[in-house]
C-alpha cells in the first residue's frame, strides 16, 4: 500500500508510539509486507529469525522490537515493543474499514457497456472497465480493479481478505489477522467462473493476467500473480504469493503450495499437488508433482511388485 | 433439539399416531438422532440392525417399528409402522419451515459494534455477538449463534441443512432427507473465509471453537465439533459428526471422513485423505493418511523398484 | 438449441455471410455443438482434423471454412472463413444476452407451494415446479428448468456458462468462449447443497436425474447427464459432457474427467480421480481410479518393498 503522500518519520513514530533510530530524514511512501516491499516502504518484523531479511530488504524503514541490530546505511528503524500492532495501527489509519451501506458503493466506477447484474456487492473505490459482465450475487471488495471485456460469473468473490496471520502459540488467541490493505487486479479479457474466490494482496496486489480463463470454484490466494492466457479448470486451489507464468494450464482440483513459481506453458494434470517450483514447458502429475511420464512409469513399476516378489521367492527357494 | 417444555408421552403418541409401551410416565424433553442423543430425549430407529444401539443409548424414549424387543428398565417405546415419518412429523411440529421474507429476520439479534454488509441473509432467531463482521452475500440460517469478534467473509453459508438421508433402495425415491432441526455455533474470535459452507447439526449442533481460522471454500459437515485455535487452509472438506480437537492444522484440500476424531495439535499435509482416527501431536500425509515420515520413505522406496528389479534380474541370470 | 421455427438456408447464409453448397432446400431447426448435434441441426467446424466427424454427424447443415470436402448426400454446407464467429452470430441472434434488471425476472414461472428465499436471482424464462425450496443467495440463470419437490441450498449457482472455449495459441487472446445457449434441467425430488455450481449445456442441456442428492460445493460441468438416485458427497467435481448412470455414488472430493461414462450403481471412494469410463456395479478408488480391492492390495505391496529389498540383499550377499 502506498500512502496518499510521503509522511515524515516523526509523524509516523508518533502515530505508532515508536522511537526513530538511524536516518531520520526518510519520508516513507508506503507500507508492505516482506514479500512485496519496495524502496521507500516501511516493513515490520517482530521475530529475530527474520530481522536480517527485513533489514537487508528494499524497505527504507523497519518497524522492529529490538535496538540491538546494525542499521543499514541510509535506513531508519522505528523501534517499538509490538511491531505487529504498529502495522495494524498504520493500516487502520490509512485504510479504515468502512463498509458501504449500499450494495454498490457510490465511489465505485463502472465503465461503458458493462453490466452489473442484481444482488452484486461492489465495494468502495472499485473500478470496472468497459464491456464487462458481472453476473448475479458476485462480491467485489474495496479498491479492486476489473479490466475490459471481463466476465465474472455468479457467486464469485473478488477481494476477500488474505488468509495471513500473526501466529503466537503462547497467547490465548493464537492467530491474529494481518489486516489486508492490498487489492486485486483483473486484467482485460479474463473470464472467471462461478463460486470462485480471489483474495486481495496483504499489502500489495493479487493479479490475474489478461486472457486467462478460470473455471468454477477456483481459489486463488493473496499476492499471487497469474500470467496471461492461463487456463485453470474447476476446483483448482492456489495458495498465497505464487507466481504463475504465462500460458500455464492447471487441470481440475490441482493444488498449488505458497510462494513458488510455475514456469511458462507448464501443464499440471488433474488432482496434482505442487509443492515447489516447476520448470516451464513440461507436463506434471501426482502429489507431489513429478513429470507425468515419470509418474506414469512409477505406476507401472508398482504393478510389477508382485511379479518381482515371485521372482525373488523362486530364486531364494 | 430440545422442546420448549417437556411433553407427555400420550400427547406425543397422539401427534405421531403411535402406541406407548413401557414407562408411560416419562415426559421427553427433546429429540435427537443416535449420535447426539441425551437422557430425556426421544430417538427413532427403523432397522433391526440398530435396535439395540438405540435401546441401550441415553435416549429415554425410542420410536420403533417393532414390539418384539426388550424395553430397558424405566424407558418407553413409541411403536409405529414408520419411525422416520414420525421423526419428520415431530420436527415439523416444533421447527416448521418458516422462511423469513425479509433478508434480515426481525427475530435476529445483532450485537453492538457488529456489521452486516449488504445482500446478506440472516435467518430467524439468529444471534450475532459484538464486534463481528459479516461480509456481503453471506447466508446465516435459522437459529445459528455467532460469537464476538468473528469475521465471516463474502458468500459463505452458515447453517445449510445436513446431508443426512434415510436411504431405502427399494422405493422410487431412494433418499429422504432427515429434516435438520439443529444449528451452528461459531465461538468468539473465529475467522471464516469466503465461499465456505458449514452445515447445521441434524438435531444437535455443529460447533467451531474459539480462535479457529478457516480459509476460503472450506466445507464442514453436520454435527462436527472443531476445537480452539485450529487452522484449516483452503478447500478443506470435513464430513459429518467429526471431532477435531484443539490446535489441529489441516492444509489445503485435505479431506476428512465422517464420525472420526483428529487429536490435539495434529497436522495433516495438503491433499491428505483422513479415513479414520488420528492421534494428536503428529504430522500426517497421503490418502489414506499415514505419518508423513513413513509416507515420504514409501515414496523413496517406490523410486527404488527399478533398481531392485535390475538386481533380481542380475542375480537370476 | 432449437430455433423458434425452421429457417431457410438463404436467410441463415445471409445472417452469417456464408455461401450455400449442397442441398439448399434444407430448413435447419436448431444449432448444436458436435457432442449433442441432432438431425435438422446446424453444426460448425473450423479445423480440418474434425471435418469428417462433423460431416458424418447427425447434422443437416455444416458451417465450414473449406469447400474442398465431399458433401454427404442430402446435406448442405455453409461456407465461411470463420465458422466460430458464425456460430457466435447465430447464438447472439436467437439468444441475445438480456440481463434481467430485477432479481426475479418477470418471465420466470414459479409453481404452487414453492418458496424463493431472499437475495436469489431467477433469470429469464426460468421454470420452477411445485413445492420446491430455493434458499437465499441462489442464482438460477436464464431458461433453466427446476422440477417439483426440489431443494436448492444457499449460495448455489444453476446455469453458469459452460467452460468451453475456442482455443488458438497464435492470436493474442488464446481463448474465446463459445457462448452458451443451452440450459440446465433439474428433475423432481433432487436436492442440491450449498455453494454448488452447475453449468448449462453449451448448446443443449445439463441434466440432474430425479431423486439425486448432491452435497455442498459440488461442481458439475456443461452437458453432463446425471441419472436418477445418485449421491455426490461434498466437493465432488465433474467435468463437461459426462454421463453418470442411475444410482452412482461419488464420495467426497472425487474428480471426474470429461466426456466419459460411469456405469449404473458404481461407487467411487473419496478423492478418487476418474480418467475414463467405469463399468457399473463396482467400487473404485485412487488416482487414476482402479477397482478398490486392487488399489488396496497395491498399497500393501508398496509396504512390502523394504522387506523385498532385504531379501534380495541377503540372497545376493
């Protein structure tokens, strides 16, 4: 999330009740979580395990619960006992939860030739392009951007909050949601089926590339970036912060784990489970996915175990 | 389901056109199906295979289609030719289907600080606690109870009817639904994603324990009891009458079969299929689930079959 | 799709800017895609690979992008450079997209004793029988037909458009949707859970046979024909143009590939993946599905590989 304008560090320190260390002249331009952080951004970290990743990231300002770290040249720290609460305070300040009381927010913009069917909810500051059809009972959350010639079928939800939590098993409530201040971008000529859910970015964006087609009941997690002309069959599930390059095909019920990359024009056959990066231009199958030809040979080998057993018994007798 | 007040057996026998046998002084206080039956309850049974289970259960009164059984001490029978139809008659009497014509029923109670976004349906006698957010296009069926600080994202359905049928393959319509008269309880601090479905109890309750977080497109069956601080990733499916203890993690697309127990702090990895009870504090994988370490070793062994084959061929030559 | 009345070939040729070849006296009565084409119908084909299938099909008229074919006796061709665009033009002419601006279209017919709960969308020319309950937030698209004594639970979508595209990877947008002009028929006594999606036929119908029961979050593709008294558990996914005969049981999260047949009374156990035809009256399991008894034996054999390895090592030492 970018702020409406750069802010001074003193103002920010005051907002979150923090102490400024390092380069106090920086005027941060936004806030992002570590996967999406850019120069000018604030990031936060509350566990020593991740201190270095955050200090060495593109972030200009690090909200942190320790003074006992080396501040990289030119950067600043905002020291506070609870960086996670500080993050929530900043998000609440810039993106307070303001439910539209109308089904279609007055701040939403709907392009020429576009149709929004009955019983849809279109949130605050949503932008819908031209010649786009939003079928009934669709929900589009605040700040999402929908392109031209897009089709979104009935019951689909665009811009649900990210499933992304601060987890501490030593408190009564283990999981506290990192409030999402990101959004979803659906590019031109995308078609999305019925009953799908596409989560918004935690602090940045979830993006579906132009010309991609998505069947019913597909789930796409926060901050995932889907390329152009991809095809996802029904009931595919994709976790958060995944990169799916152009022309990828995922057949029915495929599951994709988080923060991995699937290369250009790769194909994953039905019910495959993708645990880590896949090279492009190949066909995969199984849980965990292997190249489909290897997986098929394995299934043949499994069928030969009884024969093998018999041979061994004969040889040993 | 408990009745508003205890009823006499004679009144009940008259309602369902049954004959009272045994202790006619009992005043039953409710009706429940066999998995959930408590002292004071009526239960019904129409197949000799289950006569004994029902007679020996906590039920005080058994609706049954045979007189040729031994009535346990202090209990009563309601003898009738079709116990299933009698069950339906009782449920229809105490919980007649009364669709609210308004999107938010006038008998629903919504707590302070809670927000119900546009296009939601809130059924009769629903209770929603304080500081809870119900996103757009959510459906909450009759009699469900939602706690404080709960989040329910768009398009989710709480309190759909149980998938629970009386099956007889010798009639034209094989399946007749056991009308649900149960409900759903969502405890405090629970967060539920978009496009989820949580069925009500058939006669009792489906319960989601406090602090549990649920991603998008998760299905939870009737009468399932989920503990505190559990985490269910997207597209998990849990059948009916399951017990999931505190702190359990189910990763994406895991399937859980009915009437089993998953122990405290167990973890099931993505796409696992759970056919029977799992001990707590362990990590599981595969269909059917095994401990993940065993499953991983098996995958390595499968890869060694060709090598094994070669060794046997060499030895035999 | 049948036309309101037979049309002359000249009129049709003029509509799509085509040249008539062969028997110009035919008056086509409808248009269908190749899987569903009947005598009197127009079909279209734009790839030489499928020329023969279409020419030899039941179609009376073939829209085609070549004159260099043998016209079967009594049939006619409509020659045009882009048969796919011609198809779209015909569908747009006879079934223009006309979104109802009201949540329940004035052309919808709802039978006696039926209840449509709040926040539903009922499209143009929908017919709903008697004593049917449509729960909240359901979407029923244009021209769908719902029988008597049907239950459709909350959030379900009936009649979403088919996931069926004209694919050409040498143009900027690879996928162009074949506009659906088909519909869905739900026969009597069918019960459909919450959060399901049932696509309409591309040009013909998707049909759910009487007495079939469907749990939550089930997806059924276009032109699939489901028999009577089937049972589909939660999160089952069925692709397009499948035939499922009477009495079939699919347990949770089963996936079924396209254009195959599952025989009468077959059972597929949870998470099975069906890649091709299954004979009736058997129990199947696994991905790809095998008879369950064979699959179970395989799992036992896999567990014996280490023992086998040991035997071979001992014999070779």
